[in-house]
C-alpha cells in the first residue's frame, strides 16, 4: 500500500511543481496620472469612463489649491473619486527628498549672523538646493522675490541660490543665536499633504513620489503616513518580491507609441503574470512634462478591454499582490 502511494506521488510530482504558488495576479495594469493636471480630468477621465476603467491620480496639494487652470480643481478631483478613481498624495509642493531636509529632526536652521542689524535681517549658509517652506517658531515666512523686498517686509525670507545663502527678516528681531527658524522637510511634505487632502474629503492611502525619487532610508518614514508608496525604476512588480513601500512604475513619454506599450503589457503583465503600472502626466493637451494625447490613450484602453486585461487602481493592485483581495477580474 505504501509503495502505491509513493509511486502516485512520484507520478504527480511534475504537475505539483508546475502548479502556481498562489493566486494569479491576472496580468494587471494600472494607469497613474501625476501632478493633478487638468487634462487628466477633461480627457483622461472621459476615455477611461468609456471603457469602465479607473485610474489613480497623484495630487500636489499646493497646485490643487493654486487656482491655476493647468491643474484640476478640488471639485473635479472629488468627482474622480466619486467615480472610483483613487486619489493619491503627490506631496505638498513637489520636491525631491535630497533637495530639502529629509526629516522633522533635520528642519532646524543654525549658524545665523546679522546681515543688517539696523534693518533687522539675518543670514546663514543653506546646504539644500530648494526650499519647501521657511518657518519662524512654526509660523510660515513669506518668500520675497528680491533681497530689497525682503528687507522691507517683516516675516519674509530670500534664498540666494547663487551663493547658497538664506536671508530672513523675522516677525520679531532677537539675538542671532536665539532665532527659531526651520525649513520644511520631506517628512513634513508627506504628512501634511495627506492631512490637507483628507480635510478636503479625499480618502488617501497611497503616496506617489515626486520625480520618481525615493530612498531605502525613507521607507520607514513613508510607511508611518501611507499604506503604499509608488515610485519609478522603470520595471514591473512581481508577487515574489513585492514591496508595498517601493511599488515601481514605467514612465510613459510623449514619443511612446501605443504598440510599444502594448508589447510591454504582453511581455510583463500577460506572459509573466506581473503588475505593470504606467506613469503618465497630462492628457489631451501639450501641458507639463511628457504629455500624451487622448487618442493614443483611447486606443490603449480599447485594446486592454479587447484583451480582457484587468485595469486596477494602486490600492486595489497592492491588496491583490499582498493576498488581501481576490485576483483582479478581467476587463469586460
């Protein structure tokens, strides 16, 4: 009897080895649209709705609230959410992590000396390439266009990028060593953008890194504020090494053809059962970085529907990869 069981196991062994280790990813695709540009709502939304598909849009809070016609309004973004789109944070002001202080603990600025004691202005060397915001004892200072303008305005700052010197005229003058001046960090950008978006009524659990810039050191910080972190790397996601704090995307450039993107989906999503995420920007207009026209997006969506390839949002796809949700259904 034991010998029969042994022979049966040996006979079935090749089939067992070929069996999948877990539920299939179903060759998923995600379409993400960075920056919250107006074309995403005016054109991208209409195309995806036609094919019963939903995307993920990364909103930059300052630009969402800027009133600039290049960007969608909060009402438009809320309409996307109402129709099943995922709203992700794309930071507060769109800075790279190495261009500003990384953590709350590194925000404090030191080394102040009098610039002009009579005008009550100060200066110090500044080691970072950009500024998200400058605060005095937690109160924001206004950025001045020129040094002369700053000298006339209490509660302002001026950053001389040529000589990397930061100048301030605080609300309250005091000895340089007693100034409480800080520069907003990348950690603050992550936390404050989520809080601000949630106050507007958005459900935010995903962070899309500006410029697709991300570091291993920032992953623990990012996980404090977000469930999923999406960045670049120009590759696709596999179940066996999936990292929810480093979800990778493939950037779509203006010159990319629909056929080229189809080939990538066939190779990476269909044949290798992976999750392919495309990073897009504006749609239907020649605005911003690497825009794509609506006609090509429609051809792509039509093909995805025809091939019955599931199109999911980031949170949907990540839950499937982690085994927290059923495999994505094929497109209708």
